[in-house]
């Protein structure tokens, strides 16, 4: 196995569940992965991306379902979100979601939903903030942001442990259910 190569994390062993209750198709896809050329052994596809270092230590880099693929290049949403939040002081740290959306031609495009700091909302030049976001992401990641939604503080969906719910943020944005400031 090659050190530092990112791929999906698969696990196997006696402590892994046997499958999903009454869902044989999902069980087959998730719990019955096989490695070609290896003796028959079922592997659980975790959906996590990660790599092993030279000592065999596992490092998780993200989730496959959150990965943004634009023009065949993989982008981690956390990296783009950090770039966005570093681009202007009015943007709340840890309170943005980057995800891909499909345009009318079937191409994946980048969208950003980002909270604005409460203390910066009044008199804020939203177009200037969006311009800073666009320039930073283009410079750092070589992709353009197709859509930006600036939202009020504490309106981005998160889990009870504080993790960003990107899929839910995307769904709410697509359905017009988020309060958008600009």
C-alpha cells in the first residue's frame, strides 16, 4: 500500500455489522466490497476519504459525498470554505458550506452558502464581499464560484456536535428555504 495516497477508507473485522435491516441492495453495496486478487473477505465502505502515513497511521481527510468535482478535479469543501472565510473579515469562521450544483448543461459548478458576522451586517457592501470571495477562491483553487448566498448568523444547518450539514444546506438553498441577505 502506498503511503499518503488518498482513497476511500474500508474496514473489515468481527466488530463490523452484517448489513442494513431489510435492505439487501444497500447491504451489498456498502458491506460487501471486495479487493481484487485478495482472498474472499467482505469490507465495509465507510464513505470516508483518508490516507495512511509511512507508519500505518490513518488520517481522515473528508467524506466522499462532500467532495466537489469541477472539470474532473477534486476539491475538498473544507479547503474552499477556509479560503472563503479568510477572504473578508465580515465572514464567520466555521459557518460556511461549499458544495457543487449542476448547471443547465449538466456541468458541476461551485456554490457557497456563508454566514455574515452579526457585527458587520449593517452597512456592509455585499458585492465587495462577494468579489473578495470570488477572487480568493479563483486564486487559491483555480475554480470560479457559480453562486454565492450570504446568510445571517446562526442560520447554517449544523449537527448537535457543530459539524456543517452540507447536504442539508445545499437542499435548503436549492429549495429557497434559507434566508439570504445577498
